[in-house]
C-alpha cells in the first residue's frame, strides 16, 4: 500500500472542521514556515521536485522562483480550482472533504511568494464547495492563521474565493486571470507571463489546488523526504480520478511507482473491468491527453511495463505514448465506440473554445461536424483524412493550449483506431445499431442538414 | 584589465527571408518585415499598429523563427505571431521562405473562410477587403467545408453603421476602436467560439463621435457605412486627399474623399500602404463622425489632389480623370426602353441565404 500525504486523514470524522484538522496535526507547516525565510521555502519546494498538478507538470519551485519582485508592487497567489477538464475531479474531493489542507498550503505558499492577498478561483458549478471553503477561511482567520500579523510573525494574508461562471477556458491561467479581474475569459497573449504581469498587472503565480496542498507535507517533512517518494522526476504522490469501465471509480492517491496494469486491475485501486470485459483503451490524464489502446497502455513501445508516472506515460512521445496530464483516468472496455467518444470530446472543445484565434474557433466546430457525420453513418473515407489535416492545422498554431487540447484527442483516435473510423464509414447501418454503453448525451445531437 | 561591459546594441539585426535589416529594440517581427516591404511582410488581419493591444488573434501572420537570437540561436519550436513577437538581435525569421508558414497560412485562410461568405460581388468591402487579398495569395481554389455556414440578420447599430455579422472574422479591431477612441463603449463580443458575435449592449446604438473609425479598421465587409452602402463600387469612385479645419480636437481633419463626378460618395480616413489609417506627426489620423458623415460636399473641403493608389489595386482601375460622369447609354442600346431589373443581387445571394 502506497503512502498517502494528502488523503491520509480523509476518513477522520469531522476532518472538515478546523478543530479536528488542527488536532490531527493541521497547520503545523504554517508554524514552521513562518520561522523560515521566503527563499528557504522556495528552496524546499525545489528540492521536493514537486511538479504542477494542473496538467502541464511544470516544476513548482522553479515557477515560484520566476516571480518578479519589483519594489513596492504587490504579488499574488491564485489557486486554480476551475477543474474543468473532463475526467478530472480530484480537486473537488480535496476541497470538499479536507478544505483546510488547501488553506494551509495557501498560507505557506503566499508567505513564500510574498502575497498578502491570495485568491481561489473556483468553477461556478462547485457552488457548495464555495461555502465549505469560506467557512474554512473564516475558521483559520478566527484562529489567527489568516488576517493581519499571522501568529505574531508580522505576515498579513487574506484569501478570497472567486467563482467562475463555468467555462473550461477559465482554467487556462491567463484566461483565469482575466476572469478574476472581471473581464471576459479570453486567454492573454504571452509574453508577458503572469510571473511578471498577472492579476491587476502584478506578478502572479497560478497553481493547481493539489499542487498547493502538496506544499503542506513538503514543509512538514522537508523537500528531500518528499522527493524520496515516487520515482525519477515524478516525486511525491499524485491524485488520480478514475472513471469509466472500472469496478471502483473514485479518487486514488498513488505514489507513482505502480504500473498502469496494477492500477486498473488491483483491488486496492480500480478493481478491474466490470463483467469480465476486455480493456480497449484509456485516456490516462484528462480528456485532452492522447488516448492509448490497451497494448500501448500497458507496455511501452520498447516493451517495458508502463508505469503511472510522468516519464513512463509520456514515453514514446505522441506516437506511442501519452501524458500524465491532470490525472483524469478514463477507462474504456471493448464495447466502447472510439468514434462516438471522440465526437463527444470534439463537441466539448468546440463548445468551450473562446473564439479568439481562427484555427481553434473555426477548426473545433468543423471537426465536431465531421465526426458527427461519421458517427451517424454518413461519413466518407476522405473525411478521416480531412479530420487529420484539420487537427494538424490547429495544433501549435493557437494562442493557448486549448487548440492543442482539441486537436490531440482527434489525432490520437485516428492514429490508433483508424480502422474503427473506417468501419463506421464502410458499415453505416451496422454502426447505427451498436449499443454504446457509457456514452450518453444531455441533449440530442442534430445531424447537420447539409449531411 | 577590467571586464569590458558590452552595451546592448542600439539596433537589432534581424534577417527575414534572407534579407537583413537593422531595427530599434522593441520592434515586432511584423513591423521589421514591413520596413523591408513587399512579400516579406506577413499578412495581418487582426493587428493594427494604431490600436493598442491588437494582434495575435487571427494567426495569419505566423512566421518561423529559425534562430532566436545571436545569444541563443536555437530555433523556436512553434510558429509565432509576427505581430506580437519582438525582434531579438541576430534573429533569423522565415516568412514566405518557410514551407511550414505557407502550410499554416493556408490553413488559417481556410478557417477564416469557413464562416465568411465569398459574396465579394455584392459585398460593400469588395476592392478594399484584406481577406479577399489573403484568399488570392494564400487560399485554395475550392473549399472542403460542406456544412451550413453561420448566418445572421443584418443589424443597424446606430445611425451610421450597419453590422453584418455574417462577414465578421472576429478580429477584435472594432472593439479596440470602441475602447480606445470613443466614449461610452456599448459594443463588444458576446458568446464564445464560433458562436461569438459582435453586438451592442441590448439594443443600444453606437452614436459617439468617433465611431465611424470602426468601419475603417474592419478588414472585411462586416461594418459598413450606411451613408455609402451600395451606392457605388469603390473602383468606380475616385479618391482625393482633402482636409478641413475641424473643430473636434481629436479629429485630424485629413481625409480621403471618394468622388464620382463632383459628388462626394464617401469620406474615410487616409490609409497607408498596409491599409491602416495614416499617421501624421506620429499620431494616427482618425477622423470624427462630422467629417465622415456630414461633410459630403467638395465645398466643405480643401482639396489637395488625387490619392496615391498602388497601381495593382483594383481601386486604380476605374480611374477617370477630369471628373466627367460617363454617359449613360443603357436607353440607347435598349431602343429607348428603361432597363428592367431581373434580379436584385443586393438582396438575393445563393451563397448566403440570409443576405
Ligand atoms: C484550456 C485549459 C484549461 C485548463 N484548466 C485547468 C484547470 O481546470 N485546473 C488547473 O489547475 N489547471 C488548468 N489548466 C492549466 C493551467 O493553465 C495552469 O497551467 C495550471 O493551473 C498551473 O498550475 P500547476 O503549475 O500547479 O499545475 C488549464 C489549461 C488550459 C490550456
Ligand atoms: S486556442 Fe481557442 S481557447 Fe485558446 S485563445 Fe485561441 S480560440 Fe481561445
Ligand atoms: S466587425 Fe469587422 S472589425 Fe469588428 S471584429 Fe468583426 S471583422 Fe473585426
Ligand atoms: S495579424 Fe498577427 S495574429 Fe492577426
């Protein structure tokens, strides 16, 4: 059984309250950190090897050290609790059940970054969690961990919770900043980077909920101890939200030394695939990372066991590998239709594109329409090539990575499951009779009249 | 010996499509390329040098950076928007010499035309449309898009401007005009993705005194001048530089009058070779609505002389001197009968059913 750092107290009754959380050893990291220098805390985080848990996996300590420190200009920490990537629901669990670990991590991180006003930007759909967080903030303040002169250290810090209106693009850090400032959530063109000009044009660090929560054990146990957990550059623990065709969907804290196979089949984690069905494919890191067919998922192209960590999942690049992403692990059994799932994702990215840049604005809608055409038995072989060409022209040519996030699922589905697309095209009637299991839609899809 | 402190060079050397030029630090790749001119300058649909913060959105100006700088000669992995990327000393840029750029630009043109009707024969912007030019230089002969295109009803946004969203390419230029030039901004972008549209705040009209400049920055025929709309084609009119003593302190009073005979059909700002409003004494030459919409007599203006138009431009084609109105010969050739209108192309379009 792997070590748990974030969820180890998740089952303690009443852990949501300050009292219980404190009794269980909570807020020790704040006491410790306030006696350290800002630079020493950044150094500990660097030593820990912690990588951002929001998706891109950028080293957190390094990101913190980039923050500009112009004389007399306030700085800000913003916690990204937008969690809109389909398949990813780990931050919600953390905030709902152990809100104080986030607040504790934020106080330490705010101190290290010199932020006296920090924000939690949370997706509007997590309405009930807003209340939980606000209560936790009020409790922390009541006990002297927030507000002015925290624990007599002279450090002042306030935390505000800001709700988004529920747009995926507002999880992208610069769009998040625009939205936080009360504007339309359009990504900004970089440079300048948030570390130089972020919220209110001030130096800003945007970090994921899980990233900031991980700062607590790092300070408590020291960066070096944290780095001993895991393997290679995948240090510490990672929350995985597992869903799809598995016996035990849920949130798992893993230490990144287990294999994908073990994660799917062992009783400690997903517990295998229901009804003895075979594994067909998996999207291991949230909907935007490339899907892998079972063979490449369990073993890399080199024939090694694929492990649940950043390096192993990415092994082989996009040709034969994928990404850890945000840890949204979506499993598909042999009955799942890749075409329909790809359509479902394309539909999402089309709906969520902000519309600033032409390739993403126009290309995402076009891909959805072609996929609809194929899915409804009206596709032609040339449509598959066209899809390939469109995703190729979006990828890398847009302002923010949403364009890539829309292109990759389509690219990977065609790369690994082209025969299934062709089967749809060549067997239109049969493809319509299939039972699609998991895939269902809130509203009916209209086949475009031109088709 | 004390170490020699190297001062940063006063000028940065940049090589674009094998041509090297020196530019001031802070210059963008696009503006450096414009200094060289010709095909080396990437096309730009959303960037507008006189509008702060514009650019970066349409992706038509993407270029390949083959070497970042002398200090760090590594190539940049992705194509970059030249309008928002600053030159570094020793940078090597490929524009039309890069196959990747041509390929990406092809894609961008295709994307832009997905929801932009090719109704140039009836569009008021024909002859002055940057998308039309881009389509010729970087587009394909056919379309691979077979679905219904998005269409909108035309909308009157105030007394002078008509918006036809169907043609809008969401370049955001007009919203920057609204932000930076006019008071009481009432229009902007609503909704997201390919549902996004330019609109006014619930039935508000745009009536501030500099709003007409939105028409001039619109690269396509989405925002049109209601006092000129369909009264003529630009290549039948003759552009003349003129000025007047305008009492609006923000207005430069320098304009182009578009004449047919002695009639002033339209008044616009003066444009430079990149299709942008011309600068005077370093200031962009925006004009006020009074000059643009109310001064439609040559006697309102001091005429300076014919506007210099690139001879390759379609506007240079119907250039008739002396201001004589051509004789109307229709009745003669029809044996004295008046012509009968079979189809009004202004109201019927197959390409674009909602007009
Ligand atoms: C379209 C898009 C959506 C994103 N959504 C989220 C999100 O919901 N939550 C999140 O933490 N990061 C999200 N990200 C990543 C953030 O931009 C940013 O990299 C991250 O918050 C940084 O935190 P980290 O360094 O702790 O990972 C998104 C990125 C993109 C491009
Ligand atoms: S890539 Fe898509 S979401 Fe990102 S800025 Fe461009 S249009 Fe908006
Ligand atoms: S109306 Fe014209 S200027 Fe405004 S965004 Fe659309 S294309 Fe650009
Ligand atoms: S002109 Fe550079 S992106 Fe539009």
